């Protein structure tokens, strides 16, 4: 039996099985909307802000093997 999950884009039920070529999305449309958001950099992974003027290397004081 296939498991039902929520589409991460629209929230509708989607089937998680090899019969759904767009999984985890419910449709090709939702998959393409999500891909477009990544391509336009609407989604971002947070990183630590480094001072671009600082040229200190955080690993310079670590002992080398």
C-alpha cells in the first residue's frame, strides 16, 4: 500500500510510490514551482556571516597532523 503525504508546495495529498513520478509533489506543476523557487534563489540556506574584511583563518591555530 502506498503512503500518503502532503505536497510540500500546495499541501494536497500526494502518493509516495513509484507510480508518482513527481514525488514528493502531487503534480508536475508543484514540482516546477518548487524548482523555479530554488532557481530564482527564493529559498536560501542560512550561513554564518563572515566579515569580508577579516582575513583571519579560524583554523590557523589548530595543530596539524
